[in-house]
C-alpha cells in the first residue's frame, strides 16, 4: 500500500505555489530594525520573490505537489 505524501507545514507557511507552477517566497529583513532601512528598501522587501532554481524540486516535494 502506498502512503500519501504529507505537506510539510513549516514549508506551507513560507512558500506559495502560483497558478503557473512557480513558487513564491517572502524576502528576509522585514522583522526588526526597520527604522534604519529606507522606505524604498522596505517597500522592495514587501514584494515577494521567486524561489531559487536549485531549491524548486525540494520545496515542491515539501508542499506535497509532486512525488
């Protein structure tokens, strides 16, 4: 009997799969020490980013999307 692939809950909170199959991630550096960062920099950090190419296969598996 084959077991189901479970979603890694920690990964599910950090990454989101787009409709086209890309994986989005949050940028780092938004949690503290914000007063020293420029507004342009803060706004740039708010926008998500695409996942690095080398991590795509591993994170896809953690999200339960592929076997």
